[in-house]
């Protein structure tokens, strides 16, 4: 069973109130060095057998059509689990709003 | 004797069925007998044959209030289920508020791929009046029938209050009962109601007069440009965060300010009345 990781983050310019609340809580519990936080989502998609290029294509489609909303979010990673930046489509490659 | 009566009854029943069919045909075909439909009474008859589908997804909450609003306005509510393969001959559609699919993933994101949405998207593109309230608005943006997106309120809290709105476009099929710039009041209740769109989209919305409602007096959730509701380019699809269906009956609406505590504010029903009036006009009913 192969696993593909999809990571989605709120766009830079979009206010992330959850992130703001997290910074507030961190500061209150004494961790003052953190001045910013943004909260995103990580999906782990399991496929039958080894991860192939076609699986990655499907995952990219899933990321664009369902797992993210291009108005407020950005897909920052679609790649095989454990192979960050290698072999998969990581960063913003091929992902358009 | 009784046989004669039952024969008469049968005849009357058939006649009624025929009349009903004629009404539907007339509304559908856009033709009507103008002489017959001059009076308000006849308008009611025509309105009653307008079928308004109210969609229920797992987690939808406000469908009963929406159906009640449709009935009080004089049209006929038709219950629709997310798994339905047809719109049951609906003439208009309301996507009611709530938390479809538990707001999993993003609000409205899962509902957008429910079987009935395919039909709704087709109908919307064909010009059918579609009203999305709160979660319904979120579903319409996820379905790309309306531009922009709804994000978490800037203050992170759930809102539940009576909200003043300013009418910015009184020319849609859901708002023709209002005046331009009119201030209305209906309830607002949401956790993720902050309207967001990029600069280019906002400019387009402004230019094409698609911003239908703005929050008035205060901005309750951090929405860009105080936007409370937007429509598509044609104007047949309207989405808004506040809830018209909760202010439709005197005594059970919002405080209208005239006699405090009497909850006589019923601006909400005017949304449905607008749609009925528009449809009657289209059907040629004067």
C-alpha cells in the first residue's frame, strides 16, 4: 500500500484567525519566541500497490478539485509519503488556482 | 343518487387535475389567459403552482423554516434529498442553512459533490432561481456557481444576532420586492461567514452589480467590503449568510423596532415574494 501526502495551507494574504489564536495561546503558556503561526491541512491518501505517476496525477486532481479551495487555499505538496521533494509533485508544481 | 354524486365528484376531480395541469403548463410556457388572471386571487392560484425545492443534505438544519417561508409566501415547498437524481419539477431551489456533512473538510465542500448538485448546477446555468442561505451560500461558492469563499469569522466566535443589511441590488429575481439602498433586518448566525474574494473578483462583482447585500451598521464577521450576499452574473443565483427564512411571520420574526419585543419584522418573506412575483411576470400573469 502506497501513501501519497497532500498538504494544503491558507494563502499568504488570507487572514488565518486559527493561527492567530494559536500564537496567543503559545504566548500565554510561556512560549514567547513564536510570533506567528498558520494552520494548514495534511491528507494521507492510500493507494493500492506502489505509488505510480498515474496515482500522483489522481492525487493532484483530488487536491485541486476537493481537498483545497483555490480562493482561500494553496496546495503546497503532492508527493509520496517519505519521499518529500523527490519523485512526486512537491511545492506548487502544476497546481493552478 | 349517490352514483350521480360520485360521478359529479369524479368529474370535478378530473377538472381540478386538468386545471392544475393548465396552471403548471401556463407558468412553464410563459403564456396565460390575461382576462382570467387580473385579480389578486388568481395570482394566488398561480403562485400555489410554483414548486420550490428545498434541499436537505445530512446535517442541514433550516430546511423546515425554509419550506415554511415558501408556504407562507404562497408557493409550494417540495422536499429534496441530497441523493435525489431529479429536482422533482421544481421551478426554483433553496439550499437551506445548517452544517452539511458536519462541515467536514471545508464548509459546503462535500455537499458540492452530492448527486443532486449536478442537477442544481445545470438548472442554475439554465437560469432557474437558486437561493443559498448560510451553508447554502457556502455550497454555492464551493460549486463555483458564485465567486469568492466563506472563511472563519475574523473574531473566531459563532455569531447569532439580528443583523441590519443594506440592499445593493434590487434587480435580481430574489430581491425585486426591495428598494435600492433599503435597510432590512433578518437574523444572522454563523461561524464561517467571512466573505473573501481577491481584488480582481471584487472589482468584477462591483462592476457587474453582483454585490446584492452589505452588512449595515457593523461588520459582524470581517467580510471584505461588508459583503453579506452576492449573485451570479445573470442574477438568478443568490447566496447570503443571513437567514431570511427566520423572519417571515409577524410575532415570530425579528424586532422591527416599532413595538419592542413583538418580533414583527418579516423582511425575510420578501425574498420569496420577489421570486414568486418574478416568476408570475415571466409566466405572463398580471
